[in-house]
C-alpha cells in the first residue's frame, strides 16, 4: 500500500494478480556480433472462464490547462480491458502509458493510477490529480461510440 496526497488516500494493487515483466535479449549477426533488443510485456494471469474484452474510446477534454498538459493534448484515447472482476483503463499521462485499476465508486467506473484518477460515466469522463483540491477535474466527452472486441 502507498499513501498519496494530502488526504492520505490509500491505493492498493489488485489482490491476487501476478504481474510479470519479461525482458528478452535477442542475439543476431555473424562472428559473435550481438545486438540486443528489449521487449517489455505485462502478463496478468486470469481465470480461464473469463473472456477478455477490449474497448477503445477517444474523448475530447476541456478544463484545467495543467491537467491538459498532463495528457499532452485535448483529446485522449482510453483502452478499457475487462475480464470478470478485473477492469483496467490504459491511457498516456505525462508521456507514459499508465494502467488505471478500477476502484469502488458510487456511480460510473472510477479508475486510479499513480496519483491520477479517471472517472467514466456514460459518454462523459473526468480526469483529475488526487490531492490537488484547488484544481477542477477535466471534463471529457466521448467522441465516438466504442466497438467492443475480444482481446487476444
């Protein structure tokens, strides 16, 4: 567990998930010349009974210039990955891919990653930085309807 923000909010890694990072070294060439390439992957073992669905949505966001700079542009594409009790939202924040984990919410689907929060409800979503009370969240409107497909 990690404390974050002035309110001392706790963030938890999803219980029961095992995350493995794999780094591959590739040897190519002749005469002992070795070129190495790094490929990072993340693997989350799931119950085989759960089908993984992948939905990508693009949103147009408006509001705080500081938060817009965190996203890098006024539009953001979010990929939702769902399998049983596991719900993730993947998006770029501060130039890096962030994997947001679903947490309990009273309405809609709320996700957190690092110090950021993404809250999705219908065609609207809200992006904020946890612990920054003087800044209003970005208000994001879905640009197009998503197409669900089975992930491999």
